């Protein structure tokens, strides 16, 4: 990834790029599970995972543009996403539906932690625009966690 400029918003930009990496990785995993879920709850989970993936991809541009509005560089490739994300790959297409739900719930919790860091960094540097918009991303993440947690019961 390109070097950050020497400025007071370096922590915010790092947090935003981390959230971007996690969002993109979680989007891919959610679509993977959407494509590969099987079993008696196929239809419900197939649709739930698709809805959640659409919500995730819907935030990607806004996160990247927050980085650019801070006059810094964002993620540039699959490699930078892989190096910056905290979301582990899942290549086993035969895991159970229950395991998929639990893994997505736990990964959304990781994204929630990243977004909380963005909020903290935005407030520390007085970036009110980022602080305000991240509240929506956090709310969306909390809704995904809630749905997945209720589904896992």
C-alpha cells in the first residue's frame, strides 16, 4: 500500500483502509456462502446472505471516498485487501449452514470493532463528516450481527 502522508489524520486513514479491507473481504465471504449454502434452510439463508452482501458492497465506495477526501491513498488490489483485513478466508464450500451463519456473525463483529476504531479516530481529529457517516455503517453492521445471531439460535 502507498505510504501515508505525514499528517494528523494518518490514524483515521489507516482505520478507514482497515474497514475497507474488512468490508471487501466480508462481502466476498458472504457471497461465497450465498452461492454455496445448502440444506433445509437454503432459500432463507441464500436470500439473507445476498441481502447482507448487497449492504456490504453498498458501503465500499463511501469508505474509499472518505480516504480520498482526506487526500490519502486507499486499497489498490486484492493483495492489499488480503494484507489489511482481519477477516479470514473460508474456502471450504462444504461447511454447514450453521457454521456459515456463525462465521459471518463473528466476522461482522470484527468489522464492527474496525468501524468503532474509525469512529474513535474521526472524533480524535475532528472529522465530523466521517464520524457521522460511520454511525450508519455501525448500525448496518449491528443489524447484520443481530439477524445472524438470531438465525444461529
